[in-house]
């Protein structure tokens, strides 16, 4: 029978659809878009139900609505679609495996390494003095569009430089610092704010901006709270609050080793 003709291509097809639906769910969970998505799905199910019951008038009306629904969905979900395309475009398919990264003959000796110790030292000092800070560490995804919104610095990264930038009397303290390799590239950069509604109200704009840039790129965002001095880390879909210095060092060493 035809429904029993299930091959490897059918399995791949199902897995790909499941993967795309999962990625879509990750993008819209915690946002108002999830409610819109549920509403659209409900209308589609009702349309199929009334069509099966041969309710011709209502079926025709819903059918016309579904017919132009693709255009409506593109308009309604334009931000989510943009995020999804950014995720696909920034996915690093060529990233080396952990095994090969430890082989000397595949390492790039000319690659500029992030000065982790200097960044950790700066975070520690900023935390002790309860000085608010937002530091973004570039990885594979380019951050050029965000760098352009700030003031170019292009200087060697050091704890003193970062501390002076985020000093309350500095004209560059309001915004994000972007670090690429061993250079502090720009300061006072404007980052996208996450639209998630599940974030606790105690987190301010710095934390929401850190989560926003981590959602849209593969960058690591570090936040020092001005109120509590707590250090937070945003990376991908993850957000870790009250990160100890040793834990921060471990996170950076593991995720900046590529």
C-alpha cells in the first residue's frame, strides 16, 4: 500500500520540517508573535473543519482569508522572518571541531586572540565599583552595522581602556563597546533590544540590548549591572545572571576558542 512506502527521503523530509518548526518556535517564543501564530493556526484548523462539514459560505470566506494569508504573515512576522534569515546566514558550517582545533597544523597563528584576561579584569573592577557596562565580543558574525552606530576607537583592548570608557563622566559610557579580536573597535554603539516579554522587569535596557544582539548574531554580550554589580552573560538563546569571575573566564575560553 502507498502509505507504507516510507523511505529515507521521507525521513529526511520530516526531520527538516521538524527542524524548521523548532527554529521558528525558538524565534517567537516569549514574544507577542507566538499569540499571533496560535491565532493563525486556529483559523486554519477552523477552515479545515468547516470545509469537512461542507459549510460552503464560511468555508469560502476563510478560504479567501487563507489565500492571502501568506502576504499577511510576511507583514506581521517581518521581524521574526528577518531574525530567521540572520540565523541561517550567520550559521558557521565550517567551524572546526574541537579535535582539529587542538592540532597545531590547523591553527591560524596569525589570528588575533581576544584578550580574555583584560576583559575579565575590567568586568571585575566595574562590578566592584558598580559601574554599568555592556561589552560585546565579536565571533563569526560580523558586527559592522552595529559598529557604525558608535564611535570608532580601534585600540588594543585593556582593562584600563574599558574602565575609562564606562566611567560615568565619560561621553562614551552610554552604549555598548564592541571588541573584535584583540582590538576594542568602537564604543557607544546602539544595539537591538529584544522583544521578549518573559524577561523580568528588574533587567534594564543594557540587559535587553545584550539579549537582543545575542539573538541576532553569535556574539557574546557581557553586562555589568549598575544597581547590583552583577555580571551577566548573553549568548545565543542563553542568558546567565550573577556570573562569578571564574565561571566567566571558563565561558569565554570555551566559546572564543575557534
